[in-house]
C-alpha cells in the first residue's frame, strides 16, 4: 500500500521534536494532520511540493512548509518535493519555463551568449523576466494539478489492486 512507502521515507515527528535546534517547533510537531499519511493529505503535499519547486524564488522549502501547515498537507513530503528543482535541474527547468512563456507571449526566444556569472544573470533578467515568470507560473500550476491527480489515481489503483489480490 502507498501509505507504508510514505511512512517509511518520512521522519518520525517524535524524533524530530527531541532535537535541540527544533525545540521551538514543538507545537507544530504534535499537529497530527501534517504528519498523516492519508491519500488526500499526501496528494495535497505532492501538489504543494511541485508548485513551490517550480517557482523561481529563494526559500522554496519555507513556502512549502507554510502552505503544508495552512492546508493540512503532509509536511515532510511537501518540503522534500521542492528539491525537484535543485542546482542540477534548475537550468533545464528554468530554460523550459522561459521558452514556454515566450511561446505563449508570442515572443522570439532570446538566445543570449551565456556566461556563468551573476553579472550576466542580472543583465539578462531585465530582458527575459516576463516570459520566464509566466512560464514558471504555468509550470507550477500544471505540475501541481498533475501531481495531485496522479497521486490520487495511483493510490486508488494500488488499493484496488491490493483488494483484488486478497480476493484471489
């Protein structure tokens, strides 16, 4: 069952609350709904994680944790899924988002001479920010919806498969 998998990969809230550096989160650690492994809670967490991971902003994990807390989604899953955009995948994701935004806006894709420097990035952002932001928002929304629906459908399929196996 999917629940067993998610329980296995998630941290134990009792163990987390024992860490000295996380003591200030003690009230949060005892909130049962954000540590739940129900289908709806996991599906919301996947949607939040993908949504926050697709946004080009700093502190994505904090936003995912805040949204998981407010919407009662599984906190560890939401925070972990933010890492779909990591230093290895960010260039490809951001370039795709820029191309998507340019396509929707009807702009030509600007192909600057790439230099790996912060100065280059700040020079180019003034040219590409609108299509990039549009593409990022579209990717975040579509990814969140697809993630939510996929988890829900997979979970139902897996439970039905388990029941069918038990009947035999």
